[in-house]
């Protein structure tokens, strides 16, 4: 894909804004990723503490 064919989100959705579904999906993905990172960090902490 050339640089001329790439469109930004503003080019696609314009003044109407992003769809609520897209925003909701990205918020859920962020929450799930945050919980995953925190869970992984807690497992590392418990493992390091037990040694």
C-alpha cells in the first residue's frame, strides 16, 4: 500500500466521529491487557518472593 492510499481515522470517519463499537472494543482490549500485565507482574513478584 502506497503512502497516497493510506487513510487516517479522520479521513475515514470525518466529522461524525468514531463509532461507539470501535471505542468500546478498544477500551475492553485495554482493560484486558492491563489485567494481564498486572497478573503477570504479581506472578513474578510471588515467584521471586518465594525463592
